[in-house]
């Protein structure tokens, strides 16, 4: 859209577009009258005389010129033919008869018509050239209707709907209009499709050159009569905000060069007749918010479109579309390939299912901090990717897309050790390696931290918990578990000091001290007839007996020290407890005396208050372990 700005002291123009019989020449305004304002370097009306007033650089003298005088050399002879001779437009005359002449009195802000003794041309046609910094021509009018400008393919006209008071070519520094101009016509009413077609047939040369335009914001917005779009040069375009928005009849879009574009916010929004989209080079794109929103017929979208972008804002980019499963895959895989973090992508509408490849890409994006929504509601299953920021995470299932090995195991037959993934634990790989006879046992030497580098380790063979017992995988409710003997089994971790907020999510079955500090200090999690958390010698007790019952328990402290126990998603005891919660052992407290007797399947630790995410985290856990209804 041409950049225009409201002005004061406007005159009101009210005019109807009326087709009249041509008289003499086929001038545009003689055939289609009722223009509010009309500017061109050619004659638009049989009544037109002067089209521009020019100041020459040699002595700053000014003179008026007709369209014919521009073409026949009179202008050049008057300005001068040497390399130092320039001509600047001081007045762009309104040929509509309404007197809305566009003027610029400041010499440094006057656009140019002659440069170095030659008329300025673009694509072979004489144009007025704006410098894109401060050149300007101003008129004042109030009109509600249609502004037309010619297309650089030589045949198509482009429409801008206007409403209100406008200053012609205001804010030239924004380059929100073509820098080379030869025609602009403003009607005080909207044009019908038939009228636009008739007018287009009268214009058979290039009236506008878009090659220097950097902002196409709102340029072709609401061109509802367009069914396709010409292949024009918009290669300098940076901003395409709302550029083709509401082109409701547009069914085809060309392979335009938009490689310089950074902002595509709402660029094709509400192009409801588009069924497919070409592979454009949008590698410079940084914002695609609502870009294809409400493109309700859009089914086919290319692969590799976003492979190189730095954009992370795809908020509602594909909201209410009808994308095929393959198109959804193309989009998420391409955005994942770009490798950016912490973005938002919304794809909705059509209800088409995500492919396995698309789901893998969504998992990868989620691990990078993205929020992704797709029509079938697929959500990454990896809990610490969905709820990021965990301080440590131990589990026999995969908690992050980036997780590889989850445990290291020593087999009893020869004390050999090896690492295993979550899948290898359940698919028979681990059991095959350890052995399946009554004398074959597997002991966990390392429980890898899936959130970082604080892995739980046990170097003493006698204190290593079991994962394989007499040739059988240790399980609880059909899921793998680590078995602690209640006598001396435990893991050491680098001390986790939680001075304020914390959240612990534990899946276990047994009794005793599940987590604590090796040297005492009265910091621990304990299940012995009750559920208890002790913080700096102050205890919070939930009087529910879950001894030897598979339980999902959450312990959360807020920034106001309000500490709450939740068991199987039920809210239990709560109290305000301050003090540091320092722990360095899994399966023990005050080593040598107090241990855990039973199974542990998962322990996820945050040094933040996860109350807002608690239900989501607990639901994810329960969906896997099926602990409570």
C-alpha cells in the first residue's frame, strides 16, 4: 500500500465514477470521469495542460511543462544537457480538474525528473524519482474510494482502498510507495471489477517500478477481484505486512522474489481461495505471525520453505487452514530444520492427522522450547520438554526427546557394565545382555540425569540397586523399576540445594527414606505410615498411608514458603516451611542407618514452583504408569 498520512485543512471530494463517451483521444479521465485527483507525466484528460512544474539546478528557475513537452525534448533543453544539469518537480498538477495539486517547496525534498542532463526513466518510461529519504509531494483531499496504480508487468493495475484525509506521497522516508512514479489516480468511490478491467485495458505500459520498494505493507490488501497475481519485481521488499490480505478470490500465487523480506505478518491472511502455495525464498523472514491464517482452502504447502529462517513467531500462522497431513509434515520438519529455539507455531483446521515424521519433528521442536499446536492435538510425550527447567530428572522411561541412555548396568555373571536406553530396557536388549537364568542379576551403577549432568551413581557393588532380579526385569504395574533393598542400596548425586521454591514429582512403591541428605541435617522425603517431607528439621506430614502402594507423589514449595504434599493428584497437607532443602542421596538419608525399601520408577526435580504445571506434569506421569483412575 502507498504510505499516506492524514493532514489538516482538507477539502471534501465527493464524486461518482461515470463512464462517458471518449472525445478525441482515448484519455483515461475522458472515458472514466469523476476522479478526485489524478497525477501523471502523460495527458490523462483532453482538458489537461501542464502536468508538472520543474526547478532547474543551474539557477533554480521554475517552469511548467506539458506531457508533450516532456516527450519532445523541450524539458531537457530548458533544464540543460550537461552532466551537472538536474531538474526537480516542485508541483505535480492534478489533471482531474479539482485543483488538488501536489507541491513541495523545500528544494532538498523535491523529487527528481532530470538527472545529469537526461530524463529519468524506468523500464523505458519517464518517471518521477523519489530518493526514499525525504523527497515528498503533498496535497490535501478527503476521499473515500479507490486509488489505482499501474503494475510493472505493463498491464495490471493495483488498487488501494482509501478512506479519509490523505497527503500525497507523505512519509517518503518510509519508502512505502514506489520510488519511480508516472501515474496515480484517486477516485472518490469504489470501482467495480468491470470498471477496473476497462481501465486496465487503457494502460499498456509500465506506470510503476516496484524494484526499489522496501515496504509493501497493505499494498494489495482487499483486492477481492484478483484471481491470480503477476510476476513483478518486488525483490527489495522488506516488509510484507498485510500485503495480500483479504484477496478473497486469489487462487494462484506466483514464484515472487521475496528473499529480502523479514516481516510476513498476516501477508496472505484471509486469502480463502488459495489451495496451494509456491516454494518462496523466505530465508530472511523473522515474523510469520498469522501469515496464512484463515486461508481456509489451503491444502498444499511446500517442503523446505523455512529451512533457513531465524523466525520463531508463527503464532496462528496456519490457523483455520485445511492443510494435508503431508503439508503439516512439510511445515514442522522445515521449521525444525531451521534449528531455532523458543518459538510458537499454530496449525489448526481441517483435522488432518500428523504423520510419524511430523510427530518426531514436533517432539524435537518441543525440546527446543517451542509451543506447537496441530489439528489432531498431538503433543510431545516428553515431560521435561513440555515443562522445561528441571534441575534433575531420573527415570526408566525417556523424559526428553534428546535423551539417549537412561541407566548403566553391571551384570552379575562377569561384572561387565553397559549403558541402556529406555527402549532397550523394555525390548529385551537389557535382559538378553544380563541373562535370564536364576543366577543372573543386573545392578544399576548409574541412573543418568536426563535434565543435565547430575547423574546418580553408586560405585560400591554391594550398594547398587537391582534392575534385573534372577533373570527377570524388575517391574511395577507393568513398567520397569529400580529395586532398593532397604539395607544399604542408594545413589549419590551432587548436592541439590533448594533455598526457596522447589517441586519434586516421585513415582515409587515402598517404605522408608526415598530422598535425603547423607550426613543428616533433617532434610528428606519419607514414607512410613504417612507421607512426610522434612525441611531443615521442620516436618510436613500427610496422614495417608501409602506404604508399599505404587504412588505418584508431588512436593511443592512456593516463593512464600507454602509447602504442599499431593498424592495421586489429591491435595494433601500444606504448611509454611522455610529453610534450605539440601539433598544428595536417592534411596537413603543419614547413610548407614536409614534407607528406602522398595521400587523407584521416576523422580523429577525442579528448583522452581511448578504449581501452575502440576496437573499437566502429573497427568503425563499417570498416563505412562497408570497409577490412579
